[in-house]
């Protein structure tokens, strides 16, 4: 068998290419859009008849982390929703639990009919911050190739030189601004592939169709959000493209 050439690696990577939307800090949006504007912290928007969500673990109020005007700010190949909100419980801390419910909630909408801002007796849990979206390209992390390209994964297991070579080839194809080739999916982002901060690929499978879910939102600790998961915890929300009521949560800490 002839050794793998650079062109072979690119041939294997190219079909995996996805788009992602990177969110970066921005000034406050104009008043007209404030209802559904993407925000981290502050108060969430919901349908008129919806109430503040309770934790299904401890029955306390969940805390509001973020909402995304997905139809407007999702510049990538989006999942079929228009808006979503994300809540989390720091009492229960569903940290690495192997189940898809309990201690957190994603509410997603294909359209908001009568939106209102939900108020909370004790005020916002986190300082309100805003984001501006940028379109980027994305290829799987080295560890993500186990799921997305087993052929390449099998060739480079335990061979760090080879893995680094693949990382650099992927960076050339995506043309991302990354600190290092293996950090090319980092940041706060919608869609694309996750940056697995510390460990293997943990992409959840949909419990209805058994297919891998897609990344909905990745939150790295940045000035975009005051919410923290450990010192340097990265949080990943996933959603099935077909069954959007099925979502998954993962976390990795460095
Ligand atoms: Zn709880
Ligand atoms: Zn599904």
C-alpha cells in the first residue's frame, strides 16, 4: 500500500466541510430588535403563554444563560429552527451525566407568534451581553474524525505527527483564524464541529433516529458570558436535524 499523500488527506476531509457561525462580543442592538436579539444573560424571550422554566431535577427556577436569534444570526447551514433559549441549573449541575434531560433546558421555536420577555423576581442571573455573527468554515477535530472519518482516524491513532499533519491540512482548507491548528473549532459558535476541549468525541446520538446530533451552540469562557462551568469548562448543546425536540448537552474542562 502506498503511503498516504497530502492529496489523499484533503480528499477525505473535503466532503466533511461544514459552515459555522462564530459569535463575538458586540454593542447593544437597536431597540427594534431587542425582543429576539441574540443575548447572553439578561432576561429571556418566550411565547406569551410560557412561564419561567423550573428544573426537572430540584424544581427550583432554572437560570437563563443565552438566547439566539437563529434565523437572523445563524449564517451557517442552520438547523430547521428560528429561535432558541437555553437555561441551566447550578444546583443540579448535570455535569457529564449520561442522560439528555435533567438540570437544563433548550426551548426552540420555528417561529415566535406572540413573544414577550419573561421577567424573574430576582432579576437577571447574568449581566446582559450581545454578540455579532461571523461566517466560518469547519472540519472535525482530530478526535472528531473517529465519528466523521473512521478511515483517517484509524490511520493516525497514536501517531501525533500524523495527527498534527491532518490538523494543519484541515486548517488550510477552512482558512480559519486559529491560535493553533488543533484549536481551529474553538470559540463561542453556532453549528460546525465542536472543539473538544479535553477528551474524545462525545457527540450524542438522537434517541429517535440514532443519528449523530449536530452542534447547536458551543460556549467557551469568554467576555461574551458570565456563566461559568468550572474554571475553564466548555459547554456543547446538540440538536437532531430531523427531530429538533431532541437535544443533548456535553461538557469538557481543561
Ligand atoms: Zn436543579
Ligand atoms: Zn433524530
